[in-house]
C-alpha cells in the first residue's frame, strides 16, 4: 500500500522528523479532545532571524497566560550548526521585538519598553560576551525598526515627532504640553481619524540615524525636508502611517526607503508608496520611482548592484492587486522595475536572498497552503524550493546561506524550522508535547465547480473521536478579508478544531474574493460584495452534504468574523437553510459601514461608486435592507449570536447594535455579546474562553 506524501510528512512532523515513534505511540493512547487551554497556552513562536554568518538564529517566544500580568515574552537563541536546544537570551516580562544582528554577529539590537521607559526604546545585548542589555535611545516618543549599517558603526531606526518640532527638546516640550492640557477633545483635519482600535494623533513619522553606541545622539534624516512637509507623507495605507520600510545602501552612504505622499487622499483615492533615497548625512530625499505602484520589502543583493522589492500595481478602480517580485539595477537610473514574477498569478508574501547564489526564495498562498519557491535573479527557472506538501510558512529570513522560518499546520502549532537543504528541519519543540496529546486530524481538502464555473477550494475539519459511520452537524465558518484565504495553520481566534470539538464538522470555503487563486478570482467580488460569495458558501455546504455521508444536512450552521461576519449577516437575511448563525464584527449596513469605518475608498470601488450615486449595490446587498425577507419567510428568521468589541473601529459597534435591533424588531431569537476592552479581535484570554463557550452553547442549543 502506498502512503500519500501528505501523510508521510504529517507523520514525520508529529514525530519530530527524527524518530520518536515509541513516544508518539504512548502519546496516542492518552489523546484528548482539544480544550481552550490547549489553544491559548500554546507557546507563540516569533519569526526567527539568522545571524549574518548563518550560525545562529534569534527569535521571540511568548509564554501566554490567562492573566496578562503572568505572561512572559523573551528572546531565545538557537545554534544552526548543531542540535543543542534553544536557550533563553533575555528575561523580561515586557518582551522584545524588532531584533537585528550586528554585521559581525556579536551583538543584537532590539526594541523593548523596560522599567523607567515611557516609550519603547532600542536596547543592545552582547551575544558573544553576555551581560545585561544596554539602553541605546531615550527618545520621548520611542524608537522602532532598527537596522545596522553595513559596517556596524551606525543604526537606522524609525521614530516620531510632533508638527513643528526640529529637535528632541521640541518633542519633549510638545509632549509635556499635550499631557498638561485641561481638555480632552481631539481635533482632526485629516482622514481617517481612527484606525482599527485607536484614535490617531498628530505625530509625524521620521527616519533617524545614530552611532551604534550608548549615549550617541540620534539625527533626524528628514528634518526640514520638503518631502516630510507634504500633507500626504507617511507610511503605507495599510496601517496608521507611522512605519517606514527603510534599509541601508550597501556602501552605507544612503538610506533607501518607501513612503506614501498621498495619504491625505485616502478618502477618495488609492494610496501608493514610492521609493526614495536620502544621504546618511541628511538632506532632501530623492524620489526614485514616479508611478502608481506601491513598493515594500526592500532588499539589496550582496554586491549592492540590485535592489529587490515587492510591488503592487495599485490599479485605480480595482479592489485587489497581486503582489509581485521586482528589481531595479542600482544605482537606480531607470524608474521602471523589472517584474520577475509577471507570469505567476499569485501574491508573493515574503522573500529572501540567501548568500552564495543568484536565487530568490519566496512564498505565496495557494489553496490553503503557504509554500516555498525560488526564481533566479533574472526572473527565470521557477522551482519548488522545499518539500512542504501541507501547512503554512509563517515567516522566512536568510543569514549567510542559512534560511530559517516558522512552519505550522492546524495540528502542528508554530515551531522554528531550517530550510534549504532537502527536507525542512525542526529546530524547536516548544509545542510538540502538548500537540501530541490532542486528538485531532489534518484538514481534508476538496474542490467543486461553482455555478459560475469557478473552481472553489474547501477544507473539512473533523472533531475528536471522529466516527465516519455517525452523522455530524456542519458548521460553515467563513473567513474575513475578503482578500484572505483559509490556511492549514494553527489559529487562536477561530481555531478550527476547537470549534469542531463538541461534535461538529467544520467547513472552510475560499469563496470568490479570496486570495491564493489569482488576481481575477480575488477581484470577482467587485460589484458583488456579498451575494456572490454567499451563494458560493451555500454551494459549498451543498457539496459537503452530498460528498460526505457523515454530514447531517438537516443540521447546518454558519458564522464568521469581519467580512465573514458580513457574509453571516447576509446569509441570515437571504436564506432559511441554517439552524443558527454566529456573527462577530459583522457589517449590517453597507452605507453605515462606509461612513463609520476607517477605510472608505475601497468600499466605493467595490460597490461601483459613492453611496449617493445610482449604484443599486448599496441597497440590494446591504443585509439590513433585506428585512422584508422576514415577511416572505425567506430570511431573517434564523437565531443569531452577535458579538463585537467596543474598540473596533474597522467594523464599528454600531453594526452589531443595528443587527441586534433588527432581530428584536423582527422577533428573531438573538443574543448580543459586547466586549468593552476588545477591538476587531478578541485578544484577552478569559474573553476568548468566554467567547468560545458562548459559540458552543449557541450551536448546541439549535443543532443538538
């Protein structure tokens, strides 16, 4: 009998890729259904960073706890040349982030907020000699995103100033004035005024350089520049604008960075980030690209003659653009990039440039997986790079010839792996023992052809003690985004196996609009934001009932969060096939969501025009506007569990309140959960445990 390659890999991973069969057999006898404690208390392994010589990797590990005061997060270090276990490098509850190696591999600089710090600062620790970490910065507004210069003598980092500030003394004075104010009002003349879970302030992002020594004075590279004075200057449109992707040129004489100049147009136009260069000594930055693309993930080749980047076309009037690998000859004389993955209809997630060759290693999403591939510097000879038939790459970094990253699957919580020399090698075992004690199976993948002709990918997750001779209710869990994809990975907020644990089969469908299937597939929801995707979720449920005898077609439920919550609300408004719904952070009215969220231009693009125009989508695909379906018996009759975080500014709580009001107006059974201290996600341990218990209780009430 031939064992499928997928099964072989899963067995090897579970056994640690290096024997341990007896231990695995013992563990199998004591396996238990997954619990919330299993999910929440898994160690959270951060992205590893290899040293420049490829001999070591440093990474963060969070030891979670239900009480945040008992949670720890520290840096760990692992040899890449032998099998000695990883060891803890720092011992601080506050945690560290943004670690970078010095070019000689002897020191690490990281970001931390320790005793006496009002803001996170840069710290340096001597890895070779040991000792306590030394604070390098004492800036009022902190420091982040450090980068060593190629000669190791200077540090580049990102910090902030207030409008009109020209020195750290000015920043300190401005901060004091704000702290001493007697009023609490916020005033805005820019958009958006808030982002995800925070009200934005008037801080301005800047690039700083300092000598890599204790007591050195940082210099603001952009102080007084015309670029930084532009009203639209800042980071990319995907965040609050306070991050800049910046790197050193290989000769150390300049800093190359990407930044936006049209953030002030966010309410009415697509945003984009261009590439700039500024002398390390300061001066007016030079804009190197002049197109409507976005550039990020900047990296130089080892010889400094090629600048590699990820780029999106930012095509106006489109809801999604594939991210591609591109390059420029350096010094940059031609502002038009050479697109290296022009024929690959997938978005590149991350890429690295291992030493000793001319190949770029990268990953991209496809059908529930995130795999490794490579291409040469010229953009040819595309190859599969590693034997990863299942699971997802969560991070990837190169140092010397070494490549390390985090690999995970839904039944293999994240661990650090080495890649590039045949089969991936697991380097850490923070979660393997706990995972080995859980009764769970890898997801089963299947495809079907939708009525519109598209092939739709799905995953089926089975509960513990699964018996194919039994009948199980089905819970269709809908991913957010919509530009997203269900992955075979370990998830905390909507853990597939924990949702299935009471005895449900969980269905995960990548409806049109999902990523991982090409640009056209992701753009297919334009003008059809809810109905088309909702129809495909319904078709996927029908296919699962037809395909799997163990699915009970009379006991169906559906739910999701964010865009998944939007679709849950739409399905409740338009069909009666389900027995129960769960909607977290779900849009109830397209017009209200347009006007109250932190992102509006993309919603106009998706609906075909502004809310005051003649586009019927705003009414015809707004869940609340389908309330008349209740009287027809075709919708708004199914019980629904509604939940929301009060600090959610991406899908503001008014949507949940409108949803709850609609259910009571129509006399539909409904329950509302409000988390006053949560944002778009439920991030606190006890809140998460309560949420899962409510979901399980709601489903049990109507499915069992």
